[in-house]
């Protein structure tokens, strides 16, 4: 086991796939000479050369479109979007072209395209550089979506994504790039797509988190008078239904902790499935802890209030367990 920061785990995953598969190439703005805006491709161009680690012009539509063609003709491109919002000008290439290629070709063409993007709030980047935007991808058939919460998950999920024959969007939370953790490198460290991880076990409630909110849930449960199964979803699409349903069958209560606002959040699909499958066994209504449905504030004090924190999650879960009713969000009557 090697102790790495999350951004270093990303570098290792990319290097291992570049090393073992000559068809893997990297494309993106400033990923080569500069090593990436968040240093998640540091040293790769020096090691593998400019033909395989390519700096691109500021043209997301151009280099993502080129990557779709490269994937259809036998390469395995890994594209970096410096911020996830930048894919807005190139959604057609991903959601209309890449996602449909296998279907439109009756399986004649695979589409082994991986798209990495920095996401998430908490660092003061403002509303145009702090979103998650997973809802842009979740509703499109043919795309897998993952979001790691630890260095191990960043390494294992990224390697699995690059090996997939379908498009995979890898969302990397900016606030976690500096987090350190033990990482098992090599093939043993690869994490299959679609598999959740149980972080802690308990009896009172199942709390499902994703990316940074996994850490929020763990902090919220520390010292509480209740215990929780805390599940790290890891893959948003397809998400691990068996893991979540097994846990909720035991605890009889479900809470999701989401950095998105409720209309855009991934928790709606989980709640729908749990209610449909376990309605008669639930001791309380499923509860989604989300951010308010407004743009992410820039001021640090407001951004800190916007994103669900451990104290707020602890209060919400405790109220749900004590009353059997869903507590109101903090902004009700204010926003």
C-alpha cells in the first residue's frame, strides 16, 4: 500500500493505463507541459511524450469531438475538462454522439472514451466553476458516471473507466484532490464500475453519500447517539441497488446527502427505488439532505452555509430518527 493524495492517485492511474495499453491517449487544456490545472496529470507528458499526452487549444467542442472519432477507430482517449461547466459547449459530442455510437452502429463500434472533470464547491470558485452537474449525464443512456471520495477510489475507478468500452464520466471533487489515503496500486486496486462501498456499519439508518458528502456523513455520525450504515455510492450510474436495498432492509431508514440541489440531485432515483421495493418495511420516510436550489454563492460564509455540513446532517438525521418525520430544510421560508 502507498499513501497518496487524491490527485497523485489520479496521476498513478493514468500512468498505469498509459504504460500497459499503447492505445490510451490523454487530451486536454494544460494537461501536458503544465501538468494540469490541479496537477492531476503532472509528469505524464515528460514520461510518455507529446503524442500520447496532448495539450489542446481552448476548444472543448474540438478536442472532445476528436476524441469521439479516436475512440471509434481503436484508441482509448481520456479527455480532461478543466472544470465540468466547460463541457457545456461540447455536450453534443458526448450525449448525442458518443453515448449513441454503440446503439446506432448495432454494436459494430465501441466507444471507450473517458471524460475526467473537476467538480464541486467549497473552494471559493464561484457559481460558474463549483457545480457537480452529474444530472447533465445521468439522464443520457449509454454513459456511465462515477465520482470517487478517496484516493483509492480515484485510482481504482479511473482505471476501470479507461478499460470500459462505453463512455465514462469521472467527476473528481476539487476539494478532495489534496486528501491523503492508502492506495493499493496495480490490477488489485481496480474498482469495478457499478459497485458501492460500505464505509461504516450501523443499525439505525442508512446514509448514502457521494464524493465529498461521504466524508460529511462520516463526520456527522461521529459521536452521535445513533449508528449508521454509511454507503459510498462511487458509481452514480449505474448505482449499486443491491447494496443500498440490503442496507435499508436492515436499518429501515434512508438518508441521502447530496451537494446538489434537490431538483438536480441523484438521490431522487435512490428514494424512488427504495420506496418502490421496501415500502412496507420502512420506519420513516426516506429523506434527502441537499443544497438549496439557487446558484452557489461566492462568499465563503455563504458557500459554507450552502453546502450540507456535518453539523447540519447530524441535526437532520437525529430529527428524522426522533420524530419519524422528514425535517424541513434550513432555508424553508427564507429562499
